[in-house]
């Protein structure tokens, strides 16, 4: 099976090569490339991500449920079954007022740091990763003893060399008052798919986080291209978001989570 995909990949590559001087072919190829989508269901769902596109083949590593071996590459998300150690070198410099714009990218609701905003960082092993965006999944992607939280927040940070570190956040559905900063982010109306809410919102990202211990492990992006070597740090303490905001999110995305790829 794998070989067949490889041949298909080679064929596409050669068409691209032969067609380099022919503008119509180039356009057609670009168009086809653009048409590749992933979803959370059916033939473009998680089981098939690795075969939808050559660059997404790493996603196939997540089809087999395996234990995390410390230091070895693994896919995400995983179930936290044991006392997962926190990386002692993990520090956070998020205490800044940052302007974000909310975008509905078709896979999630994502808040992108506005250009010109103060920069927030996390540091792992003396390497700085700059906060670029945060977004959400429902239900949570990671689990504790295979129990999902209502939602999960991902704060995506990128180092100068392109390596990625994600700060994760378990979010519970609460009846009363949730986390104030998170409530304000979800106070904005979720735009239509592919659209951005034109009004930026200023948030101190530190206010969204519960503090305390994190689960640290080396995993992957939970969406294609499923890049490995992502440094995950997920807070063990949950925060809350009020019921109606969780429901409003779920009206757009009721199951934008990748199934578990293993256990820690
Ligand atoms: Zn995510």
C-alpha cells in the first residue's frame, strides 16, 4: 500500500517537472494542491491524513496506538495514564497585553497575534519559542485516564529555527463563571468559515493559564502535516469556560479532535 502512494507521489513530481515551462500545467497542479483538505470524518478523516498528501505521510505514524518512549518521537494526542514529568527547563514569558484577531480557518477558531504586538515567549532548554496563535479543539485531544475535557486550548510557539512548542490547556464546561480572559476571547462572534473577525481583541495570555504543574513530552502537531518533535507542555490543572460559550463553539466544531495515538 505504502509503495503505491510513493509511486503516485513520484508521478505527481514528474508531471510538475515536465510541466514547469507550461503555465497551464503549473496552474492546474497548484489548483489540485490547493484542493487537498483534511477533516475529522470519512475519507479525509484522521485515518487517511497520511495518504492525502505526500507531505502529510508522518500522520500515518499515528495510526498505531503506541506508548510514548521518553526522548523518542511520537504522534499526538496521547492519554496521560501515569505521573508525567514536567520539563524543569520550561518557563513562560506570557505576561503581555497582546492584540489577537479571531479567525475561523475551517478546522478551528484561531486567534492570531497581530503584527506589531508585544512578543510573548516560552523557553525550553534555553531556546526561545515565540507565541504565534492559539486555537481550540472540542472535545479535548489529550486525555487523562482516557477521560476527555470539554475543550482543549493550544498555544502554538515557534523558535527561530522553525521548531515548535505547544502549551496545552484543558477546559471544562462550567455552569457559572469561567476564566475571565478566556470568556472575553469567546465573547467575540465566531466568523463564517474562512473569515476573520475584523475587530482585534487585547488579551494577556498569561491570564488564560491556570499555572502550576505541566505534563511534558515530545509529540507532534495534531493536524496535518503531523510534524514530530513538537515540545508539548500541558497544564494539569483545568480552567473553565461557561456552558453557552462551549456550546457556541461546538455549533461550529462539535468534534475537531484527532483520536488518541498512544499513551504516556
Ligand atoms: Zn491544536
